[in-house]
């Protein structure tokens, strides 16, 4: 158990809908990262938050957004869903925002299926 | 920008045989290097990491990796594999610069251990 909790584990929704994925980081970790894993794109970094502030942005679509709350949990919002958004979405957390504190611990992921 | 190349998408090996999973990276700055393992329907688990110091890094489950700066490689090895090592293995890099440290992953190597 990595200590990173993601809910829900599975999500099935229709095209055009909006969903929210939730992540609780390990106790004491201030950074939260979101990754997307799909068969065609592999593991892609989406976005990082550190202590409530956005720190880095990767290949995140404009239809997707994220935030980190004062209690450090994070939510990834996916809207106007398309079939191609079907993927495994991972959350990871680390102690710091970079440098030697880069070691990231991953949650079990949320499997999103868009039908 | 950084990139990671895992040359082998699949590596079949017999139980108790040695194995090497290859990883090469490209970066214009110094990097940290990681190997993660993903078991079926699981999240990613850190096997080992290179941050600095000795270039031979030992990890969990008997795995080790050697950082070779001149060849920009970080190959993963195990002298004797077990059936339970069957999984997907990902090499990843994170740069030392800046205040944010996202991971850039390779495409993964599927290790299939058989009797």
C-alpha cells in the first residue's frame, strides 16, 4: 500500500459527460501529480500541484482541469468526455516539489471507460 | 526536454534465469533515474532510484540497476528471476532543474517469466 488513495477505482460514463477523480496523497506529502496511462500514449504526465498551487503542466487537454485543496487532496475534472479519454488515471504524491524529494508514490489508479 | 527509450517491449525469460531490461535516456540537464514496476491491475511501485553517489543501485525484490552517464543508460538487472516478477517495468527520468519535477516515462517492458 503506497498510502495514496484514489477514488473511484472504476468509472463508466457516456461521451459528453463530466467526471471528477479524487486523490488523497500520503500523509505529509505536499506535491500531487496526475498521470494518464493509455495503450497508445503510454504514461503521460498531466499536471502537478504543490501545496495548493499549480507547479507544472504536461500534456493536459483544455477540457481537463485539476486543483489541490487546503487539506492537500486533489481532484482531476474531465469534461466533454470523448471515447479517446478512456484510460487509467494515476495520482502520485511526493514530499517536496522537486530535487531530492522527487520520489513519487502512486495510487492504484482510476480506470475511466467512456462509452 | 527529456526522453526515455526502453528498447524491448517484451522480454520472455525462464524462471531462475538472469534478466536485463534496457533503458536509455536523453536530457540536456542532469537527471534522477527511476525504475517502477506495475503488476496487473495495480499502480506503479518504485523498484529503485538513482539520485547521486554510487552508480550501482540496489532496489527491492533483488533488482539492481547501473547508471552509466557516458552511455546515458540505466539498465535494470536481476540475477535470477521468479514467476512473481512477471509484470510491466517502466524506466523514468526527472530533471534536477527548477522547482517542479515531473517524471518522464519510457513505454515500458513487459517481463514474462515462465517455468
